C-alpha cells in the first residue's frame, strides 16, 4: 500500500496533468475526482483513509468540501492549487501551490506536509503527559488494566467521558471494555457497536474522526444529545486492529486537531501494549 494516500479534486480538463505529476511518486496513492459529491463519497467510504486532499481552485463548491473536512476529518491535510495566485483565503489550506507542475512544486509541498506531520508527532510524543502515560501503561496489570489506565488518563485531559471499545476476534463488532465519566453517562453508554456506526467506521478505515450531534456516522451519546462532541481514534499496532478510543466533551466544537493528535499517540501506545499482552 502506498505510504501517502491522496485525493485530488480537480477540473476534468486538468486531470491528466495532475495524474501524471502525482503518480510520478511511487509512494503516492492517487485518486482523482472532478465533482465535489464524488469527493464526499470517497471520504465517507468504508475501508479507505485519506492523508492529503489536493484541491484545484477551479472546482466549484470548494468551501463546502473544506468545511466538511475540517469539521469531521481533522487529520487530513489540504493543499490548494491556485495558479491564478489568488491567496486571499487565510486558513483555507495547509499549503498553497501557485506553480504546481514546475520543479515538482506540488509533490514537494505534499512531501513537506507529511514530513512536518511526522515531526509534529515526535514532538508531541515527548510531552510529559505522554511519558507519564507510557510509564503507567507499563505498570498496569493485564490488558484490562491497561485499558482502564488509558481511559482514566484521557479523562484527565479535560474530557467529560472517555470509553474504549475492543474489537471482537471475528467480524467488526466492538464491545465496551473500559470507560470513565459521570455515572449517568456510564449507565446509558452502549455496550457494543452497531453496523456502520462511528466506532465501526473508524475501526475499519483506520482514520480518526470528530462527530457533532448532526453528523453521520455517530455515537449514540452524541447523536442523542447527551454529550456535545466526540473524537474517535483507531487503536492499531503493526497493522493489527484492537479497537477504538473515544473521548467526549459536553460542548460541541471543542475537540480540535491538536487534541486528536494526542489521543492518537495514546491509542498507539495502548495498541502496542495490547499486542505485547497477547504474545506474552
């Protein structure tokens, strides 16, 4: 599988240029669309993750697509290609290329964004809270103990409720194994996932998501208004899927990309710890 998964929304007459440029890199997996609805369909497709979204400025309804990506897919990076040099859109994209096909400018910007993302992860991994969590995880007894330490530590990061759902040995069903939060919320938390809900989607796609009450797929606690927003993060190690970590807050819109990054680091450490438990 290519190291970088790219979705490019481009004008139909420009598709050949983009395809030739982006597929010149062996570690790029590229899918091109010329319609925003097609882009939405791919982003919502089960079993497919996207790292980079490339947008040609001539494609209609770009703002709607960007709003959706920023809202629900916080870890997707956006590159705007604006050969007309109209740079009057602050915070619209993570990078802008005005001369994409000269000296591989578009490829270089994508590569730099992915490199910066890796560096960002390394820096976050050095945070005191992450180091302390790693220590507590090592000292926790058994898989259940490690799951409980994880939800407790995440809860302390200013979340109102945190839950870990474990993937069953067969199929896609996930079951609630550890959670921490107010007793009324814990009492009504679903014991397992349902087909095509937020947990199953994140587990299958291996891609973090944020959901507000109006979003689909969702978690019942947010969809029914008991909590305002949730970040769902896959718990994966070396290609093995172990479950989904969920962190909730009362107020919608209060979980951001930087929060998801820290949750992903903790989920990765939990996954590594589960893996060790299973082979020990």
